[in-house]
C-alpha cells in the first residue's frame, strides 16, 4: 500500500468513527434555531429538546473529556456565526 493509500484509508476510518467537531457545531446551530423558532410554544420546545438530545448524543459522547474536540466545536461555531452575519 502506498503512503497516499494508507493516508486515505486512515482518514476514512477516522472520519467514520463519529461526528466531526464541525458536524456537532452544525447540529447545535440547528437545535438553537429550532428552539428559538418555537419559543412561544412550550410543548414544541419539549418535543424539540427530546429530538435534539438524541441527535446530539454522539457529539456529547465525543466531547466528554476531550478538550481538543470541544475547542474544535467552538471554533466551528464561531466560523458559522461569522458566515451568517
């Protein structure tokens, strides 16, 4: 296997193991937008919270005890917020 082939294989395996920091940031932004859109309806907020808790579980698990991952999520969130201005 060539070095390039090994690198491609390793990156494929690593990215398939869980969500990326930017994937988690994107999910977080979607959850926030949905919550903000439903502020006047407590039932929809509760339903939304339950839905997003399930969707965000892999991200929560990935960030537990991993400060580097948390920093990457924060950076992605900052970048996303700058783009939305």
